[in-house]
C-alpha cells in the first residue's frame, strides 16, 4: 500500500469557492487512492464562517474530525469548525494536527487540482530530508504561470524569496537538488506531517495571515531539511479569492509587519542582520518622503511583539543546523545551473500546455 495522504483545506466564508473547487480535490484524492491503493482523507477547517459552509458540508457527507477509521478504501471527509476566527496559520495547524496520514496536501479553497497531481508530490518524500514539495501553479483567470520554483538570496537588507525559475527538461529526469525551492506555498503544497509538527507548525505570531509558509520553509531549511518544486503536479488558482473581501490597506500593512517579524525571528547572521536593521531604519526615516506611512505602522506593529519575537528568535537560533549564508549558497548554486531559467516577473507565460 502506498503512503496515505491527508488533504487539508482551510476556509473562511468560502462556501461558493468550495462548491466550485472541492470536486477537483475529491477527484484527485480518489484517483490517487484507486491507482495506488492508498488511503486518503479530506479535512476542511472552517474558520468561524458566517455563511452556511458547515451546514452544506455536513449535508455532503462530511463528519466530525474525530473519525479516525482510515483503513478502508472509502475517502474520509471530515469537518472542523473553529469557534472563533483564528486566521490562516492557526486554522491550517488545526487541520494538520488532526490529519491521520504521514503526508498532508495543504490546498486553498480556491484551487482547482489536476486529477493526477498527488502521486508526483508523494514521490519526493522518498528522500527523508524533504520537508515539503509544492505544485506548479497557473492563474485560473489569465492562464499565466504564477507558481514555479523559488530562489532565495539576500539583498538590500532583506531575504528575497520571490525570484522564480523554470526547468526546460522533463521533470521526471531531474533529481531533487535540481528542483530545490526557497518556500512551499501554503495554498498548494504537500508537507511531511511529523516534520511540520516537530518544527512547530505555522508560527501563530504571524496570525491572522501572510508569510507563514515562507517562515516555516526557511525554518526547515535552517534545520537541514529541504523543499522541492514538483512541476508534474499542476493546479489552477483563483488568486486571493478570500482576501479580496478584506481591506487592502490593512492587508498590505499586515504583510509588511509579518515580513519584518520573519526577519527578526529567523535572520541570525550578525552582518546580514545588521544590514537589515540599517535598511529598516533608513526606510522608516524616509517613509514620510516616500508617502509610505503604512511602513511605519507596520514597524510599530512588529515592535509591539518584540518580547515574543526575542523568545522565538532564541528558539530558532538554537534549532538551526544551517547558517543563513549556507541556505543562500544552495540557491546560488541552483541558479548557476545551465538548465535553470531564472526570472523576476511574478507571472510567466508557460512555454508548454498545462498538463
């Protein structure tokens, strides 16, 4: 029997999205289970929605998450409902903690999953050092490729994680080190459940949302683990469907706050951290001139959590097995490969049809 997979879907007021996209997730789960004789389950974690998500899912056959009989062939459908709105990270943590299987496929409620996407992701975990594997992502509306391999570096005081790359040769011919990726997106990635829990899950210091996936991925790299890009597994994402409903100015400030917290917790190299602080001071002093007062609000919001940040920083520094520079060197070597095409644009036009 192949490795069992739990699929966790966080959702907030997402009934219409689940109606549209959940069937593709169920089809992919059934395909993997049937083809490889592997148990699967789907866990939806409803983050205290005010729509009728819970009632609708119960009517579809979802049951309470305490159902643990996963030995049979039937796809298990479970529902967890938060009593209060916790945010993305804590909601995902609840689902992953409740999962029954060694591998967890974390999928946003606005993601259409290709039917054969699960098996290629699972293959990567034959390497015990792999912490996560992430999909190839296409924007549902434009068709543009918006999620490929991610490179990591340090520049102008910040860890840069959004420079991307593609691989022209068939993915099946590439070894894991040729597909390393800086982070695994929380919306379409598979995780080793035990490693995820051992690291501590998504850091709730970043709640309600943003940078949780970048943060836990960097913590995994620092612990000596690895993350890979799996281009054979494709999904279509209706980008930011849930967050379109939220005040965009507040979201930008939250993103910047969490970006700062991520650096203050995880960047341990003395010279690099000093460079980061200098840049934060310069950006803060120039914020009024640049009409970016929101940056100052983000800095103050991060500083309010300084005592918690210091505690987390000590914990992560003690747990690290790789230095920051060693992590960046991995991606410097990756980008130097002749078969790697790196690019800076967030959207990249595919050179081949979606599988």
